[in-house]
């Protein structure tokens, strides 16, 4: 064991954190051990959102000052106690990590995985999503426009009797998520989100757009629904982002989403637990609200 190796005991597993003092966020002095400790502490709350989902690792073994990479396939050296799921892809299959316990998140932190990304479906029915997601992606630094877009989308979903949940991305925007009952496949879900996004953009053309090309968006918010497809992922709730300050993708109550003091990187590993001491997880009951898509004759008119 090297001098900088530490051991965290989580869920009965002794997990060695190698190079524990390696700075993963060098400008902030946040080390690999700090990251692992964060996931050990937040794991009991976060893991409810991770169970039974294929997990893609966004790894930064040398810290955020160097290029990271995405890894879908579980490593051959991963211990047997870590969950796995083998799922089809276009040219074969891939075996993913499935995080069914906080210990898995801690082990991934030791592997330099700063940000876990999750499938929008569960492993038993991988082509039938139980999450529908909208990524509100700003074209400039005016977060107020993202909040305005979120309000319009929230209202539109309410009008369709679709419950919605919101979280900061820890990056630049907001994610709006609708829990689904898995009665529809990905193609149908994406057809629906395309129609809704086109309708909203048509109603508010100065505020939002469905234009994928950045040079065509101007200063409008991009209504991105492209993650609603098999094999796509979304950042996990309470996941750390590879950005200065170690911001966290944080579930919110809707009455917080429009707050004047909110920005997408407001919550970080150094202040998230203060928040969790004051409020329960806003997404704790998300699965209790799962619904089917509306009948097609009640879908938005895309215009």
C-alpha cells in the first residue's frame, strides 16, 4: 500500500483509494479522496436513482486539467461485487456497470470517474425508457432565459398531465425529466418530444429553438431532446461535474427553479450536504409518478 493510499469501508467493502492525495480539481485542491468521500456520503440518497441502470463512466484519471474520456464497458479488473448488465448495441453487445450500492460509486471514484452518466431505461427493458428528458442548453450566459424556458416547458407538460421534475446540470443549464411507465419505446418517446419542442419553439421563437447547429441558435435556449434514444445517457442526479469548483447535478423543487439566486453550478461538493440537511431529495418519489404518454390525438401540434 502506497503512502497516499486510503481505505474507505462502504457497504461492508474495503475500497482502496489509490493516489488518494492526487488533485482531481487542481485549482480547488479537491483530491481523489475528497471525490470518493463525497460519493460515500451522498450514496444513500443518490443510489435510488442509479439502481438497475446501465452506467457510463466519464473518467479523468489525471484530473480535470487533462482530457477525460467516456467508458461504457466495465473493466476486467472490477471486483465481482459490482453489478453488471450486458446489453445489445449496433455491432454486438457491451457489459456495463450497474451501480446498485454506494460502494460502487466510491469504487468508480477510485477509477477517476468523476461523473456517472445513466441510461434512460432500466436493464430489464432497455428499449422502453422510464425517463423522458429535456436538456435546456443556453447559447450565452443569461441563465434567466433558461429559467423562463423551464417555466414554459413545465406549464406545457402540466397541460398534458405529465408530471415533471427539474435539476441543475452542474454545467450550464437545467434538465427537465418526466417519469414514464415504460409502455412506449424510445422511438415513440422521441417522436413526442420532437413535437412538443417544435411547438414550444414556435410559440416562443425569440426565447428558444430546436436548431441543432450552434451558429443558427443566436442567443436562444436550445431545447435538446436528442438524449431520448436507445444508448443515450444523462448525467446522474447528485453526480459531480468535471468543472472548477466540483459542481453537482442537483435535483430541485420546482419553486426553487426560478429563484434569482439559482445558477446551474450553485451546488458543489462543498455545500451540497448543507442543502440536504435542510431539504429532502426532491426526486425521492419520482418513480411513484410514472405515467404513459398521451394518446396521439392529444399530442402537441408541432406546427
